[in-house]
C-alpha cells in the first residue's frame, strides 16, 4: 500500500497560477497576476517571494526544485531565472547580464537528480536548451552549456519539456 501526506489549503492567494514546484512538503506556486512566487507552509501560512520592483522580471512560468530543495523559476521574457532559497525565501535573479545564460524566453525547467538545471526555450531564443552544470555558481565561467540544435533537438521552434529518469 501507498500512503500520502494530505496538504489542503483552505484558501488560495494565487491569482493566475503559472507554475508549481515542491521543496520538501512546501508548494511553491508562480503567481502570474503579482509576478511573484508564493509558498504555503503548514505552520506559517502564505509566504510571498517578490522580485525587484521596476525591473522587467518576466512571467513566472516553469518551475522545478533541486535535490537540495532550491526552487528554480523561469521568468519568461524578462530576467531569465530565479533561484529561491527554501530556508530564507530569498531570490537570486539570474540573467544574461550576470551569468552565462543566453536566452530569456524560458518556458520550462527540469532539474537532474545531481542538481544540473535544464532550461527549455521557445521560438524567441536561438538557444533551445541551456544547461546550468554548476547551479551553486551560475555566474562562473564554464557553468553553462548549450545543446546544439542539430541531431536530437532538430530545428523545431520550441522545446517544451524534458524527462530525466536517473542520475548517470
């Protein structure tokens, strides 16, 4: 038999949910209307992770959590990515101007069991899959790689999803 932990929210403070990820038992939900990420902890209620005002951060779209509990959020069409610390709730914004990330039209994120972050892009970006191989150091030289479009990726306009089955 399988048992489940039931987590029921009596009310939602999310307007226009656009992504979800879990860090432990805590759900993180992208809130389209507020351009923020909202988390709900059993004992603390709703917590908002708001981004820098006045900056085009983009729409929180795809979300995923890493093996260490870090929550990754695609900020579509704006900054690029947000890396949210599950303990403090602080968000680090990762963009082409402060890291090796090249594209900003990220539609989804997939995290490998070893922590590597795959960013999947739509037709706006030339790079369709960018990989953050060192998630602890997104600004470091050599932390990013781009998969070539030929071969497996082909020349399609977007890459919407990826599946990682196990650590290799």
